[in-house]
C-alpha cells in the first residue's frame, strides 16, 4: 500500500530521492543539464509530498508558488522500485489537492523531451501542452504543461 506524506524540502527522505532524481537527470539531460539544474534548487520548498511503500520512500513531488493563483509542479520522481505502480499519479494528485486547499487554481510545469514517461504521465493526468514559460521560453528541449484545478 502506498502512503503519502505532506512535508517540506527539509525532509530527509525527500532529499535522498532528489539525489537519485538529479543523478538520472544528469544522464538524460546530457550537455543541457547545467541549464536545467539551476532551476531545481530546493530553497526551502514548503509543499512536498513523499510516497512510501512499506515505510520505504519511493517517490516524491513538490510545488512552488509561481504567481498569483498558479503553482509550479517541481521535483517529480519515482524510484526504480516504485515505477509502474501508479505512484507518480498519486503524488501528482496529492499535490493538486493540496494546491486546491490553498486556493490555487492552476498548475504549470516543465519537463524535458528526454523524459517521455513524464510527458505521458502529465497528458494522462489532464495536463495540456502550453507554450514554454519563464526560464524555459526559448529552451527547445523543454515541454511545458498546464492544468486548471478547481
């Protein structure tokens, strides 16, 4: 059974999962890694979800306030042992529910074209591709999404 914990970026299990995420992204992003890595700092994220299976952390995600009533989904990751179990969908749904509770109405996010699993996840969860936003505006390896939550 998957259990979800709402926490923050100081959570030790989240930090451990992010270490694995960053290592995987370094390989997938290749020469573009330094560009993307600069936007993934943990600077005290207040809204983090960690997924556990049998007390072991297997997935995570977070959100930051982007502007007004919009949040940006960040740091989505599922460990190799947790994949193909619906963990990412559960984490994403929990982040959306938490954002709604805090009166946010829109989620945005960026992922890379080298992450086809993530692209499929976001489409499956009702996100639509949108023009690249903010720092990613001219990043040709980025795919940006949005979803209205109410």
